[in-house]
């Protein structure tokens, strides 16, 4: 079966973003046009995590989240808190959301991640709903990372999983070093490369 949606899930820190970035690198080597973004940890000089940035595959970058008690948050206009982080909705809406509503549809859209931080943005939610409809109609191909399933998983993620042409890969510590060939095989079938 050929899929037009591949979802990569797993616990935080297991390697979902690393795999998505490797897929992007491999697709670029095949000259496959792509669009999308990934989240990247921001670390201080001592190696401690001080937040997350949004990075597009064409090089744009902006803050996604910072610890709630930092002065860097003074410029955040719309804040939502998750754990010890405050999410910069304005930055997310300026950097990630235009990718979701882009009418020049590239063969593949890569999103890391459709998670709690990103879903604070109603514009981001609207974009994912639009893409879900495009996926159901076979007008789009997407590879995305999502949080591990929980009883509180969002309706948006559940609706993506219900798409007929959806394949889900769960990354674990036990399989993360050997699952990539299976994922890339599905990606190549999806894109006919």
C-alpha cells in the first residue's frame, strides 16, 4: 500500500526530530522539493537546554519556547505556558503557519512537530485541519512527528491518524538505530523515488 501521510511518534528525546531531518537530507539528495520546519533545542554554553526554536527547511529561524522566568520573554506578545516553558505564539504564527497555507504545494511537507506547543496556536490548528482535508483528498503528501499517543491526545492528531493512507512509525530506544530504512522505504514509495 502507498501512503500519503507518514507519522513518526515516540517519547520526548527518542530521536523523532533527528529522523525527520535525515529524511529531509535524503530527499534533498534525490532533488525532491520539500517545505516544512523542525524544532531545535536551544542550549546554553554549559549544555543546558534554555528553550526551543522553530527552523524552516529554507533557513528561517525564530523562538518557539523559553523558560517562563527569563527576561527574553518580555518581547513575546502572546504567551502560553507548558511545563516550565512559555510558547511564543506570534513567532510560531509568523514562521510556521505560512508554510501550512502555502498554495505552491511542494511534493512533500515535513512538520516537526504537531504537539502541544504548536497546537496552542489557533492558526496552526486551522492549517493542520486544512492539510488534513488535502491529505484525505490525495492532494498532498506529509511526513510529521507527533507526541506519543495518550488518552488526552488532541482531536487534530486523532483525525490525522484516521486518514486511510496514513502509516505510523513508533520510535523507541530499542528500534531508533535500525528503523530508518523502513521509514525511508515508505517515504520513497510515497513519493515514487
